[in-house]
C-alpha cells in the first residue's frame, strides 16, 4: 500500500474513532431521565419519532434517494435466568439503540419502555409494549406448559429456559407483524431485518446500518422479492443429505438466529413456513425450542429462497487473525458485510490495531498487517452452497404432508 493511501486509512480511522468516542461519551453524559431524550412521555403507542436530534447525538445520515427503505426489528424481554448480566445487556443495547440510525421497531414489556426510549434518544423508534411476556406473542400463546415439557428434551437444557425458546421462536412473527403495523400507519419498507438487540457487543463504527445500497447488492437484481438473507455459522454435516422434514428440526451449527430478513413478501412467506414446521413438530412432542434448528430445516427444504454468507477462507494461514482477516467476532461478521465502505474501513482500522497488538512479532510487518485487513466475503445462494456440500445429485426433500 502506498504512503498516501495508508495516511488516508489512518485519517478515516481517526475520524471514525473520534466519532465513536464522542458518541459513547455523549451517551455516558446523558441525563438519566428519559424525558430529556424523548419528545413524548412513555406510552404504549407505536409511533415513529422524528424529533430533531439533540446536539449531543450524531445526526442521522440521509440515504441517497434511490436507496431502499429499511426497517430493523428487535425485542428485549428480560429473563430472570439469563446467561448474561443486566449490566452487560444495557451496554449491548446502548451499542445498538444508541448508535444505529436506521428505523427501528422494538418490542419490550411496558416496564422496559422508558429505558429503551432513553437509550434510543431522538433516533427513529417505533416502540411496542403490547407484550409483557414472549408467551403473549400470538404463535407462542398458551404454550407455556408445552414448552416446559419440551425443556427436558433439550441437550442444552442447563443453559436454556422455556421463556428463552419463546423469545427465539417469536422472531419471524414479530418481524412480519412490525412490517404490518408500520404499513397500517402509512410507512412502507422495501426490506426488514430481524436484529438481536444484544448483537452489537463492542464499540463500533456502524451508523446507517445496514447500508441500503449494500442490501441491494446482497439481494441482487430481479428475484430479490423471494429471498431471505441469513448468515451461516457453518455448513450442515454431509449426513444431512438424507434429511427429510419428518425427522424434525436439524440440530447442527448451521444458521445463525441473530440476524435475518428480506423484502416484506419474503419475510411473510418465511414466517408462514417457520410456524407451519414449528406447529407440526410441537404437536407431535418434538423439541422445537431452538430457532436455529428450525431455520436449518427451512434452509434444506427451500434452499433457493435463501442467500447467505459464510466466514470461511480457504486461503487462511495459521498466523492469520481469522479466516477473512481481522474481522472481530466471526458470528457478527455480517455486520461488516452489510456496512457501507467508509464504516467497513473504520472497523478495519479498529480491528487492525487489535490484531497488531495481539501479534507483536508481526507488528512491524506492513505485509502482514495488510494481509489482515478484513475482507468482503461473497454472498451466495444456499442452493449453490448445499449442492457443494451434498453433491450435484442432491435435491431438496418434499415438504411434510399435513
Ligand atoms: C403491537 O404489536 C401488536 C402485534 O403486531 C399489535 O397488535 C398492536 O396493535 C401493536 N401495538 C401498538 C400500540 O401498536
């Protein structure tokens, strides 16, 4: 890399870091009362607030006119036996609600509403406090006893609870319900994504995220309407080649549940498939508590409907920080993938500093540092990916007879 280019990266990184620190400081200095942030008092109504930003908050970025309209949908239902502490969650929520400027539709119990509004500040928020518990969400309604009985069948029962299953399995429904609610109030979106409220765990440079133009690229032209984007943590085992829906959810580390979505029509079709599969297997007493294992089943049933990204690099060397370079936590790689180039560059700078201090021996090597710059992985069709795992003769199994 030439010296001017390197200076440019350094500058971008410095600017991003300054913005990041500024944003975090302003959050920490923020008055604790929600009233100082929100133009309305706390109400269960779901209206989109577009009050002018106070001076301490970063101004929301305007997307170019041709950009698709994007909605992020999320929820926070505090569970008494969570594997993470309330303080940890508050920090993660601040990195999401306090920093991402994209429209957010957020579900939380009434008692948490004020905290969510305070963290969100003047950024656009539709807050829905209609559900006090995940079991109040329609597809989970009345399933407390069924889910409690199912808990005994979970091989990871020691760290899961029935209420946690309900939170996971509510996601596809909440995603489409948010789109419906927004539409009923005159707000149309071209894409909607479920985004776990606790998925921004560290300081980051993402703001107008996911970048609308990147989203267009990821979905590609033409058939975008039918597709759901869902990141994969791994590939199904070869033994899944003979999987059929009668076997139930596929218990393997394949899909991630933290982030998924697409155009409204695809999101609705995905939710319909998800609950058809869930209800059928719940009725026969199978374990359906883990959304990822249900997503896995849908990936095998309808691979042509999904697009994905995998954090894998056939060219990774043993001394490399990660398969695609220094990209932070691989589980959240999609955050980088879906960001605009300026934000990706700022993240590379952050991770580059981490990588350099983690490998002192190589710190002085410009070649090595250059090699660790986080790379952009290709987005692929799940049908193509599964054919590469199972062999060219593989075809998706027939859906479950009802
Ligand atoms: C919250 O969401 C539910 C489900 O979509 C909906 O029925 C309800 O009207 C929403 N509440 C508000 C206040 O918008």
